[in-house]
C-alpha cells in the first residue's frame, strides 16, 4: 500500500457555485498541511487528506482528513476524490 497526501482547493465560480481546482500531491503529511494552510488565504476552501491505496489491484482505503480551511463541499468533494 502507498499513502498519498493530497491538497484539494475550491473556488467560487461566476455562478456562485463551489468548484474544485486540480488536486495537488504532497510528499508527506507536513507538506500537505503547510500547502493547505498557505492556500487557505486565497481560496474559498481547502482540504488536505491522506489515502492509502494499492492501484495495481484497485484497492483504496477511505480518505482521512488532515486539515481543512474555509467552506468544503464535503459530500461532492469526497465523492470526486474517491474516483
């Protein structure tokens, strides 16, 4: 199993809907947390999470939220991240 560290940010579009930016892979938990905190000043919402996976066999564990800032559309975001 590999542990992935991901930072997902969100912005508000011209129709006032939350949209996800491209996710950013971090090297480790600390980098994910620091990146999320840094981005929180200019984004509507940011979440950093970790997820263990074995892509070779298609096995993925649930994401674990490390830190979050601002508004996070969790249901939609977590479904998108799971894909």
